[in-house]
C-alpha cells in the first residue's frame, strides 16, 4: 500500500510561504490547516490565501477545515480546485451529503475525527469518503504530543476497509515524528501529516524521505499488509 507524506504548512514560515512550499516538493501533498477561531481557538487561512497557495504550490493541496459551518464553506475550497477537502464530523449534521457534494465538485472528500469522537457511527458509511483523518492531537495548534490512545480507531477503520474494499485513505495528523509514524503505520495509517518534524529538520527532503521509509517498513504489520 502506498505511503503518503503531507507536510503541514502550519509549521512553515508564513512570510516565506512560497519558498517553504517548494522546500517540500518531494512530498505527496501539502497539508493546509484552515482555522476560524471558532471551531478551534486559532486563526489561520481563508479561501483567498488558499487560492494563492494553490497557485504557487508544486504539489496538490490537502485542505483540512477546522471551522464551523462546513456545509457552507467546504464546497468553496473544492471549487478552488483543491485536491482534497477534509471537514470535521463534529461540524456537520450531514456528512454524507457534504462528502457527495465535494466529490461532485471534483475534490476528494475527507472526514476528520477529534480524539474524543467515536468512530463506530462512521464505519458503515466509510465508502462515502475518500479519506478519514484520525486526529492524534486536539485540533487547533501544531507541535502537540501524539495521543496514542486513538490508535484503536485506525484498527476499526482498517478492518472495515478490508471488509468492504472501500478505497479510502487513513490519515493521521498531530505529533507525527520518526517514532510515532511507526506506531500509526502499524495500526493501518497510510497518509501522514507532519509539521515541525519536517520543517525543523536539518534537511527537509531528508526528513520527508525518512518518514516515508519508516512508514513503509511498519506497514507490513498492519491489517492491510
């Protein structure tokens, strides 16, 4: 199974955004955290900034919406041409309808689960999504410690994916390092968001390669091997 490394530009230098986007050109996607200071206590980008990032990024955008009113705003990001748009389960009452709308607009549809959100009610509708993001920190800020207690969600998602044949990526976001990526890969994750462990490395391309190889080495033990 393919491994995808999606560096988070939350850890980039916002004043030198284009430079830092090109620094991760060997990654698979760039993870763009959109925060509204309501759903989470932090404020980052809006549609105009994401549109500019899209225009200069050497790799496609994996947008993560940590915002209220996703039913209104998520389609806007799909219309901008973002490759993937992930909304939070906790921010919508119509996740299937929203996912279908995003797909209709040409984006991959992702759903994100906070650490405290149970996964069970989403297993039966797994095929409605292209990606499930299991948050391994509380959303809102970069640099937090990886929460290993959420790994059973990946076990359940991996088992359901194998059972149904759903073509869905399993992503983790938060505290992803050389050590924790191995844990997440063991439990079935295949798509990894890494911020400070990439941008704070001596070699950004080297960090991306190292994370990818570590994840590949640990995929052999998970349910999808």
